[in-house]
C-alpha cells in the first residue's frame, strides 16, 4: 500500500463514527514513519471540500489539525457547492464534486453520468481554452440546480 493511501485510511478510521477528528500532524507522522509534509499533502489532496471535508489548522497548544466531515442535507449541500464553485472550475474539480455527491447518494447514477458528460473537456473544443473553466462552472451550477427538488 502506498504511503498516501495509508495516511488517508488512518484518518478515515479516526473519523469512523465521528464527524470530526483532531490530529497532531507531527504525532501522526511519527506514528506512520513519514515526514509531516506528507500528512499535509494527503490533507490537501484527499480531504478537501470537494471530497466532503473541511480541514482547519489550529496553531498553539501543540498545533492540532481538525478534520470535519460535512454532513448536509441534499439541498443545503448542493447550494453550498453551487456557491463555492465560483466563476471557474476545472474538469478534474467538477469530477471530484460529482463523484462525492454520487458516493453520498445525493445524485443518482444517471444524474452523475449526465453531469460528467456535460462538463467534459471533450464538449468544449470550440471554446477558447481560457474560457472553458468559466463555461463549465456555469454549466455545472445549472445542472446541479436542475437536480434539486
């Protein structure tokens, strides 16, 4: 198993049955046998709002990091996501959001496939590259709105 996956699984175990986990980066790094920056990498790549997490760094008192699993109802989560997308979103960012919504059973398989298809780079070949992420953001927001009850 690769190190990033091992770190992510340890953090997931800490979150098991809880919506929040508090860790000390240095302690976790020592326990796993890695450098603290590897913990930062995992947190910044796998525990993001797109994946359904909020990570807060608390300085002082040993420097704890608080990881919170976001548990919203369907409408609140989708509105939060619509508001957080902003003016631009990459295909990768869009995909991460859709997969997260699908994994949480907030989108049906058909809805997820349609959104992924509609926001794919393959559809934007005629749009100048610098405008694609802006167009995708608007498309993604409208598609999410259309899935709301």
